[in-house]
C-alpha cells in the first residue's frame, strides 16, 4: 500500500504498478490461502465465504485516499526512531504513546498496534456470533498482517525515494509476485494458537525490517549492471507501458533468494494463526451454525448488551491467583 500516492498510474513510466502492499493479487491470495490453514471447526464457514474474504482483502487500500487515519495503519517507519529502534521501541500502545506521543506514532505508522486492535475486534465479532462482522474483521486483519510482512513498510525510504530507487516498492511487492508466485510453495501447515497477539504482530515487523538493507542494496547493484535493460515495454489493453523487464525482475528475484516467497508464506500462516486465536479466545463458538444464518438486528443488539454486561462484571470482580 503506497502512502504518498506516488504511483497513481503515471503513463508511460511505471504504469501498471498502481497497487497496495502485495498488490491486489497478493493480498487476495494471502487471505484466500489462509483459509486452508484453519481447523475443521472453522474452515467450513470460511470456505463458504472465501470469495468475500479474498476480495475484501484489498478494501483497506481502497480507503487509503478517503479515510484520514487509514494510511498509518499499514506501516511503521522503524528507522525514524533511530538505529536501535527495532530493539528499543515499546511493544505496547500505551507505553509507546507515553514515550513518543500519539501524534508522532500516527505520523510514522502504527501497523503492529493496529493488528492487535483488529484481533480484539475479530474476537468480539466471534463472541457476538455476527457472521458479517466476523468476515469483515477477518478480511481487514489479514490485510494489515500482510502489510507488516513487507520490508518496505518498515522504513521512511518506503519507495526508494531517498536513495534514487523510485519504484522499488511496487516492484518488490507487486511485480515480483505477479511474475513468479505461480512457482511458490505456499504450504504452511495448520494454524496455531498465538499466546500474545501484540508481540506476534511485532515479530512480523521485525522479520520484515531485517531484510530492508538487502532489498535496497541488491536492486541498486543490479540496476547498475542492467542499465537501460532494467526496463521494457508491455502492451496492456490499448496502452503500451514501461515496466521492469522480465529479465531484470528474474535477476532481482533470484538475488533475493526466496525472500518474497517466504514473506508471503509467513503472512499466510500468521493470518490463519490470528483468525484461529481470536476464535479460541472467544470461546470457540460453533461457526457451522453461522454458515447460512443471518441474525436479526434485535438479536445482535441483545448479544451486544450481554457482552457488555459480561465485560463489566469481569472487570468488577476480585481477581484470583494470577488472573
């Protein structure tokens, strides 16, 4: 997902690179494949709605230009906070606000914290038994988790604009998957329970940021080697557009040594893990009953009141042991 609108289909240069993080193709594939990591008690409901889960994966990017607070939810400029920020930044929202201020955090991205917010929203949707909210929050959560797995979503130099590498953002996360994902191994195993969703979200950011130097350096080295052969022209419909050549793309993809494939596979696994964890933490409601069921507004309102009452009682009782 591009923060500054740098690639608004500028023709003829780089046309065809207007995308969100992972591009529409990547986001839809990540959400779709995450469905198949789910256990039997969940997969029926998600498979029934797999088209929505996949197509709605791109909605947060569509809101980027219409909702004021949306952009910051997709990234975290780790390097803004210093060379050791990956190790020193507070992992929990209240601690981070106390250290940096909420305005600063929103200016430089909040993706790991927003992932945690979306986990709680999905958990509550499961507790309410609201199929529409379960699907909406599942698709949205999948998008932000996928964004956190992109190295260029962890830096102020998100499009190479600070190093003379304009266009690398879309090249890495859209052009490469569209060219080569057909040969990727997306087997991840079954979804697993996450003990601490907030720290898991940070692990995604950490795993992305450690690859940042390689993403930039390898592209720069190959650009010097390929010269004008870095780009070619392709015909899309009635337009001839300038793109990264297949040869340059293949060389870069090879130099990355499976990085794009692994980050995409890790994103799929984490999306499934978060969906599963929210369901478990909600008490493992019977999703089979929701496959062909649409609750009335009155039913949902009553469930919401019951949930609010439960929360109030939960916070007013005396804790026992380690609770």
